[in-house]
């Protein structure tokens, strides 16, 4: 009995030793692995917080292991190439914007001067007006392309009166609204003021109102606001069910009839994503569409 008891105790000690050794090995392995990969995790965290256009300290730092330092130097070199590429793209878009806006301004000014000439025939007046409208569309398309290319807004947030912004965005389309005999209703109180990016809101409203005017031949266009939700509704042709999933895609045009290149709603979607605005669309074919933006 004594021998068997010692054998049992010996087996128990061996099992306990194995368990303790395994636990110690796991703990040491965890600690050592954390120490070994700490530089890598720190580097990954710094890379995750980087932006290509910002100037920050280099990723390669003194005291890094050779392998980690080599990876950091490679990432620094790649980031520098991206920054140079972005700078060249911004310089190109800025130069292209200036070079294109100059002749467009000259075209617009020339059309205004010609339209003021009382000796111009009605046919010539009509052609001048067509040229002016084409210049306006080219200006809008240029602004849209620049926004999509740069993917950045201008300016910060400021208190914005929604009713005033709607009036400003709708002003270029008043003539078309009058020509079609549409009712343009603004159901926004004077106290509706939100802290927003003014230019971003103007672009969104201008594109939504332009689409509403373009696709509405009779009836009304209504812009309303309630509970931080801005809605542009029309009584136009509506959107077909097979076109609805693609309305926010770039260059997508479900109806090739009206003028446009299919960038308006793509810009609206991009702006809403950038400023965390939620956009929804409801539509019924031949009964109109309703675009709603919910502000956070």
C-alpha cells in the first residue's frame, strides 16, 4: 500500500508540474510575443492614422529593429510618392479649372452683352440664349468634375439658414420653372438654421432642384424641412424600378432625353457620405420622386 501511495503521489506531482509548466510557457510566450511584435503593432497604428496629404514625422524611428525599420522606410517612401501624386493632381485640377473658367466667363459675358443689344433679331436672341445656357451647363459640369476629382469641400461648418440656401440654389432655375408653369413651394421656417458646410449644402440643393425641374413638366416642386430632415419632392415622371438602384452611380443616366452627363446625384451622394448626411429616395413612376436628407 505504501508503494502504491507513493506512485500515485509521484504521478500527481508529474501532472501538476506539466500543468504549471504549460501555464508558465503560455504566459511567457504571450509576454514575449507582445514585446517582439510591439514595434510592428505601433507601426501599424501609426500607418492607420496617416493621411497622404498631411505632413507628419517619418515612420522610421531610431531604436527600431532592422526588419521593422526597413518596413517603415519602405512605407515612408510609398507615402512620399502618394503625396507627390496628389500634389500633381491638385495642381493640374487647379490649373485646368482656371484655364477653363476664363473662356467660360468670356462666353457668358459676351452672351449678356449680345442679349442687351436691341437691334438683335429674335432668332439671334434665341441662339445667344442657347449659347448662354450651354455655358452655364459647362460651368456646372466643370464644378462637378472638380469636386469628384478633389473629393474635398471648401470651407468649414457655419450656421446656415435653410430657407435662404434653398432660394439661392433655386435661383438659376426660376426661368425654367416659370416657363413650365410649375409651382415652387418652400415649406421651411425662418428659424431653421443648422451648422453645416454652406457650399456642400448649396451643391446638394442645386443638383436636387435641377433634377426636379428637369423631370417635371407640370405640377409642383416642394422643398420642406422637419425634424432635421430636408426633402425635395416633385410631381414629375418618377424613376423606374430598374433604374432606382443606379441613380447615384457616376455617369449613369436612365433617361437620355434631358441634358446632363449623369454626375448630379453622384455628387449629392459623395457629399452626403463625406459629411455623414443620410440620403433616401422614394419614387412612383409617373407620380414623382422625393429625395430626403437627414442631418446628424
